[in-house]
C-alpha cells in the first residue's frame, strides 16, 4: 500500500504521462515530494490506442516519481478524457421519508436524477449535485438537516464509453497499482487552477492539451457543463508541419520557441532558420503565426458555439481561464479574449509545499487536480484496506448503481 498519508495523481495524457506524489502533513497541508513525467506513446485524442506503449509510459512515469519521492506507490487517482465523453444535466424528485432530510434522502434523490437510460456501451463516470430544492426553496447546496416533504436535485452527469475506460484502467492496473478514483480531466484541472470566487461568478476552464481541449463551465459554484473537444496542441503542430512542409519535430520546436497566433506581431522579413529534408531553410514567422492563428481561431469558435448553444453568453462574469500545455502559445489569451469577447487569463496550478515550484506550469494542472481529488476522497478509502477497483469491479460498481436506479423506476 501507499506509504502513510501519501497521495498520488496520475495523468495519462496524449503527449505525456505524469505522476505526482504528495504527502499531507499533520496540519492537512499538501507537500509535493515526487514528480515523474514521461512522453506518452499510446494515446490519440485522449484515448488509449496502443496498450503496450501506454503501459510502458505509465511504468516509466511511476518509477521516476517513486524514486524521487522515496515512497511506495500502490494506489493512484487517474483522469479520463477523450471524445467518447458525453455529459448532460438532469434532475430528480423524491418524497422525504421523515420530516427532516437525511443523507439517505439525498442519496435517493441523486440516484433518481441519474435514472436516465444511457446506451449499454456507456457508463456514468460522475453524477455531481449542482443544487437542491426543498419544497419550493431553490438553490440549496446541502439540504441535510432541513425540514421538508419534497426534495429535488439538479445534477451534472458525465458518461463515457465502457470499453475505452476499461482500456485505460487495464493499462494502469497492469503496472501493479490500484485505482482509487477516476476524475474527468477538466474537473481535476478546475480543482487545481480555479478559485471558489471564480466558480461562483461563472467561469469557463479551457484546458488545451496535446490531443484534446477540455472544457469545464462553472456558475454559482456549480459545474454546469463539461465537454471534450478533439482538437489540441498537436493539431497546431501538424498544421505547421503540413502547411509549411517541415518535419514534425521542427514544427513543434518552432511552435514552442518562436510561434505566435498573432501574425501582426511580425514584420514580413522576420524569419527563423529550420532544418528540413532539403537542408536548412528560412521560415517566415508571420506565416507561422498565420497558420497557428487560424487553428486557434477555429478552436475558440468551437468554444464560442458551445457557450452560445448553452445560452451562457451573458452569465460568465469570471471570464475564461486557459490552461494545459497548448495554452502557452504566444498571443493565445489575447486571441481567446477577442473571439470569446470575455476577459481571459492563463491559469497556473495553485502552489503547495515541497517541489511545488516545478509544478507551476499549465501542463501540470490536471495531474495536480487529480492529487487534490484523491485528498478529498481518500479518508474513506484509506481506512478500507480491502478496497480494490479492478476494471471488472469498476463496471460491477456501475451495474450496481444502475440496478438501484432501475429499482427506483420500476
Ligand atoms: N511552451 C509552449 N508553447 C507552446 N505549446 C506548448 C508549450 N509547451 C507545451 N506545449 C504544447 O502543449 C501540448 C501538450 O500539453 P499537455 O501536456 O497539457 O497535454 P497532454 O495532457 O499530454 O494531452 P491531453 O490532455 O490532450 O491528453 C503539446 O501540443 C505541446 O506542443
Ligand atoms: Mg492533459
């Protein structure tokens, strides 16, 4: 088992697998004691496409983190993304059994809210309460202890493909560790980057990774929408490589070191020297910015469509927070602000003790969030030494909750 008070976040991303190990002190504060990152070689657009390569990358990342932290890792908290993720809002109503609402009533109403027929190849990953209504009083965060006869819950439900989740679970478990919990990646990133005030005001977290861009939209402290867009930083690089006919590795280097999404920043004679198949050649930085700018604009237009579609244009006063490695392209916050017509900033993970300064990079938002999720949930798990979550059991847990739901309906 993990050494005492050790929390581990494992982010299996499209470009990197990252593990961080934290330790909670007696004051409850987290100290980061180990980090392991390794290039990811088995994922496409957030989903596992090569089991062997994914296992190898996970192993290397875990090994590195274990060595640095000097502790044993046996349980991890992982993230999930990919274009198979689909989320929606739902609601349910129950009659309160006694006069005072207790936890059992809350559990029943949440089960009722997720009693929705979903395709047999999908499972519910999260069912997150937004707010409760007791009789006619809306906007209640925690109804336990209140008097009432009718309890209603609004929830945000996140579903994913059972087989794609199983593939990820299998890869992680093949390295000999157990999975404590699975969190949707933008929910984890939100935990690491957003303040409670931002979530209250209304904010859109946009995590631009390598293979996907993950959205989490918050309002009044509630998670109101999540979505995975299958476009990420790798698409920016591919565009450069194809449009300017340069090798992929050179395209990545140019993007990271010289790229921008604002062509107006460059004079026409601003060039950079690159190595191509035909030897060294000069590349116009204005042209590079035009290619990257077109892709970034397309991405933010997709985000805008999501906001318009959800009718959220006027409600998100906290603005936009960009995070993830892909958010580091020069000029991207300005472009997002222009397209989305809202204040936009770059979101860095909150800092904690220990090696936290190494983690001060937007590409580590998800993994830090996973560690924080594990801290939120671990007290219950830490005492249960027999807790296991093999892929079969995760699905088993799901079918139990579905059975419960069907019992409620029929
Ligand atoms: N300094 C930088 N400037 C521009 N882009 C960068 C920079 N650093 C990293 N990137 C880009 O960020 C992307 C990787 O981001 P990140 O590490 O957040 O992705 P990931 O978690 O592996 O992928 P995903 O979340 O999509 O599964 C790559 O496309 C990379 O080119
Ligand atoms: Mg990521």
